[in-house]
């Protein structure tokens, strides 16, 4: 019964108060950005390019074709993706999280 009452009291505290009592530092999480998610700016686009315009019979057909599409992406393109991801992080940091688009010409790396 004691544990239950402790849990109930924790539920009544705000998350921030609870974390503060445990001396846990809370870091702000940046907003989700398609520019910073490799799956969005690289992987899904590559799969889409390969599978575009094709029709599939069932889930297994989709799965096998998607796996084949992933295997068809050359290894050096994955390396280029992560180099691009690094640049994107630098652009985001340099812009102090503000929105930017284009070639990022005014942003120093």
C-alpha cells in the first residue's frame, strides 16, 4: 500500500517538479525537421524514386520490393547522406534554429 500511495503522489506532481527533485537536467528538444532526419531527406526519397509508378499485389510484394530497393542503394550514397547530415546540423546550429532554405549561402560552416 505504501508504494501505491507514493506512485499516486508522483502522478500529482508535474513532470518538471519530479525531475527537479531527482536533480535531472531537462534539455529542450528541437522541433522535428525534415531537413535533419536522414530517413526523410534521403532514405524515403531513394526508395520512392526506385518504386515510383510500380504496382504491388500484396504486402509481401511491397516488402520484398522495398528490401530490394534498399539493397540497390550504393554504399557511397549512404556515406554522402551522412556527410550531408553533418552539413545540415552545422547549418541548423549556425542559424540558431531559425528557418532557412535554399543553398544556405549566407551561413558559415
